[in-house]
C-alpha cells in the first residue's frame, strides 16, 4: 500500500480593489508558477493590478489583505497548513 497525504484547498473570492491591494504575511518570497517556477524575491506583494498571478508560498501563517480602496483589512488564518497560493 501507498500512503497518500491529502491536500485541501479553500478558494475564497474577496471583493477588493486590485488597484489598491497589498498582501501582508507572504514577504518571505515564494515560487512563480507562471515564470517556470522562478524563485520570488523576499518583499511586499503589491503588484496585483492588471496582472495574472499564480504564486506558491511554501509556508503558512496569517495573511492580511490590505484593501486601501475599501478602507479595510481582511485577515486570513490557517491552522496546520504548510502552504498558501495567490492567483
């Protein structure tokens, strides 16, 4: 027999202003799946407007969507997760 580790994905769609969105909590860098799995540099994630992204972050923790256009912050918390994806 073979051991299989299941994965779970929650695809949440938030009505945010992509022109004024910043994502906090993924500053350590990750992997860009649309650029041949290139390693992303560490730093803030602020370039969503007008771009298609598919990025994998091999760690998990609180992620905060800072929606300046909507004057709010949305905190996403995960437990026992080891990765996050932004797309």
